[in-house]
């Protein structure tokens, strides 16, 4: 074998060795990506040392169980009122606008306990009297899955829907006093609104 062939084979071997060597930083970058992909939502919301905190356990279900947005509730009411009034004689086509004065509220169930203790105290004259002290504790009750020790979220005692501040209804028959009266009375009966918070208008194409 000639000298040129030996040099060629030696150079080829060096190139193959260089290509097979890992590049600096590639391993750590891959590890970092894998770690980032495997980090769960729970870990991202936890403290810096990766430990779950009580605050995370409580807040996560509360956010998931947030109340329905006010606009969605308005739209639902508007659709239901429209469907109702379309079937009333003399009303015709209608457009409904509902305005809310507040947002919805969830009332969570609480566990209340009261501790009362009585102690005897002596006054300056040597007499005794009873001193009664009481302590009231109120804690939010959390739901719990069977066989698990982690809380799933606070139990909802009741849900308060947003209050309606006013309703405007545009109806084809809205210029007729009889139709105006029927619509107003229906809204008063359904939502307990005062008459001045209900406005019926004549609808035009």
C-alpha cells in the first residue's frame, strides 16, 4: 500500500472520530427539554423546591370551578326570553337585551364549631366569679375523592346568579299597549323587576 493511501485512511479515521463525538451543550439541552416537557402543571404551580404547597392544593380546583361569565349568562337569558315571547300572540319578532348589575357568586359550605369554657376568677375582695369565654371557628369544607387524601376543591353550598338591572325588548307589536302590558307583567313575574326597569319598544325592520 502506497504512502498516499495510508495518509488517506488515517485522515478518514480522524474525520469519523470527530463526527462520532458529542457536541458541547447538546446533552444538557436535551436533558433540559425533557425535564421541561415532563414538568406537570402541578409542579409549575408549586414552590421553587418542587414541593406541593397547601395553597396550590386549594387554588387549582377553585379556578377550575369558576362561575359562568356574566356575558354568557346574559346571552342565555336573552335567548330564553326571545323564545318565550315569540309564542305570545301579538308580539311577533323580538330582540332582547338583558343588563346585569352584578356577577355570579358561589357560596362554599363551611364547618362551624364553637368552644365555650368557664373559669373561676377571684376578685380583690376574695370573692369568686365565673368568667365565660367562647371561640367560634369557621372552616371551608373541601370535597374528597374516595380512597384519596387530596382535596378536590371546596364544596358549593349554593350558587347565586347575577342580578338583573334592566331589560329592553324590541317587538313587532311593541307599539300596542296590550302587548307592552303583557310583556312587562311577564318580566316582573319572572325576575321580580320593577316596572321602570322594563322597556318595550316597537321593532322595525
